[in-house]
C-alpha cells in the first residue's frame, strides 16, 4: 500500500513524463497520507483505444487511481486527489489539437487486500 494505477490513452505515451510524475507523486502520498515511500507502487497502463462521447478521435484520457488502506479522512483523500491532478498538469504536455480528459480518485482498498514481497 498504496496501490496506484495510471491509465492513459496510448497517444500520450511520448507526451507524459511518467517517471517524473511517479517520482513527484510518491513523496506527496507520503506527506499527505502518511505512507512509507518504499511502499508506494505505481503502474502505468497505456490504453490502445479510448473513446470519449461520440467523438471518433481528437480526445485523450488520463485517470489516476490511488488505493490506500482504510482510515484516511475524506479531506486527506481529497487533498491527495487534487495533488495528483496538479502533478498530471505538470508532467503531461498534451499534443496540440487534442482534447484532454484528466481525472483522479483516492479510495480505500477493500478489507480483503493482502500482499507479499520477495527479494
């Protein structure tokens, strides 16, 4: 924990500094949500196809999902979500003529969440 997933339209791959975003988001999660930096894990998933409304093209999507163990206040989750959106603005330079749809959410992980690590 935290488990962070960033889904994005594939056409943003070259325009999105994913490593820079991750290296900025992890300390934010530590600061806002009292997580440990070594537990922050981010997976980026480019989507080959995204559709917005009835548009054939010209749109791109980014959605950040931050999963935390239960116990954070709604204010804490909102601060983290807003911070993630601000970082997307900093690390994504959308190509001209592309309508960008960016969203984020911070949610509690289900009580069934378990993990193991191997080194």
